C-alpha cells in the first residue's frame, strides 16, 4: 500500500543504543492528532512543546513533527473501517517515540478500544503516571502537597486483555459449560444468562513491570516500591502478582527480608540508601492515600487497579488533566495527554489543555 504519511525533509530518527534512546539534535517525532477535542488541543500542544524546546536549548534543537493516523481521521485517509492502519504501528516502532491525542472507541465490532489496541500491538506494557501537587492548584484535600507518587500500571494483561464473551452467546455458553463440567466450577451463581471473562496474569508480565518500577526507584532515588493488589480475594492472579514481585526483588536486586518479611529492603547501588519493597491490599491503599499519602512513593500494580489508583490520586492534586502519561515497552514509548473527547463545551476545552501523553519505543 502506498504511504499516506509525509516524512519531514529535515530531521533524523531517534534510535535505540544499548537499551537507551539516542536523540539527535533535530528528532522526527510522529504525532496522532486524535478525535473529538484532539483537533483543538493537539495543535496547541505542538506549539507549547516547540516553545519549550526553543527556550530550553536556545534554538540549538528542534522537533520535526510527522503526522500519523489513528481513529476517525484514519478512516478518512486510509478508507472506511481502517481505524488503526499497519503503517501507523510500523512508524511508531521505527521512530521509537510518538505522541497522541484522545481517541474515540469505534462503533460496532472489531476494535473495542483504540488505546488498548495500540498498547497491545506495540506491547506497551508500562503505563507510568507521575502524580504530584503543583502549588496553587485547587484540591479537595487539606494537604495535597503530601501526594508525590509514581504509578507503574501493568498495561498488557488483566481483564483489559479483552477476553470475554457476551451473555447468551454460544461462546459464553461453551465456556461456562466447560468450567462447570470439565473443571468442576460450581460458583457461577446464574449460569443461564451470564457474560464471562478471563483475567490473565503471568510471571513474565508481572516481573518486567516490577523490574521497571524498581529500576525507576533506583535511578530517581525514591524511598519505596509498593505492590498494590487484591491477593486476599484473587489468590492466583493478584496474589501471584504480589508473590512474583517480591521474588523478583530478591532474585535480581538482592532484596533482604525486614523483620521476617514479607517486606524487603534493597540497597540503592547509586546512593547506598535503602529502598523498601512492600505490598498493600488495593482497597486499603485507596484509603491510605487519603490518610497517609506520604508513606507511599513508587507504586506497582496490575491493569485494573492501576486505572482506579491513577485517577484517584490525580483527583487529590487537582485532577487528571494536570498530569502526563508515558506508556512504555522495552523498545518503544508513547506519550499522551489526559482529557476527554468532547468538543462542544468550549469552556471545558479551555480548562483542559494542560497535559499530554507520549508513546516511546
């Protein structure tokens, strides 16, 4: 298929060398305008980033922007029902870093969520959300300045994998029949009209997420890494997430038990300071981030818990529109801005043009 993307004449690709990004003086960065208010906010975002680069580097560096397509605009460029073209995925892989606006959910079958599809296709397994208070921002809590956390949300597994079947469908009935007759499951309360879903959680997926969180804590001189989970109820998924996280801290970072465990301490090789690796039940954590937020620093959690936690924490310091997201893989990064899709509320648009979101590979 003929390329629909215009590559800038000036600029060079960002490359990966020894696991680190090699950024040229004039990098080419793909961007996705997005749907809804993306038409309004993305052009403004590009101008803000350009101005920041100009000021920071005194004109010695410059970004060459390259538009790529996903969402409604993609259907106009590539054809009806082409919401996520292969060319877009290939360019993000090739150029390593990209930035995107908000994306709609296609109506009908096929892709359920373009955001989830991007993460899965590019294996963007870390959703990194730094949340801190900026002085002068209105907040519903008395001491928002005590909130300073970085959330590492696992982005490729859990119920967000989208493995589910609609109630009364032949597939749902087949799965339920298998569970009841072959696996001896007797806890499906109303099997006759029941949707069913699967929650995958793997050792590999858990360990690469927790590894990234601990490495971040070491590099950025943070005090602790907390594994947030519901292992008291879901012992073989959420509970396994906790166990594998502790195992990785012991095996790869030399974690030592504190007072018999399960909490561990790791010595930061850069500073000599101790980093505590601990865990907490998710519902208790949501309470404690209000009562004792200063006790938490880097957070590692599964996909669904991370979704709740990120927005709850952001609300404590002024709302999600003030915070950025970096969604990462071993070889890619994606940045995004955080906001909704509506264009018809101009006052709201003016108040939500702060943050953005970045993809990096």
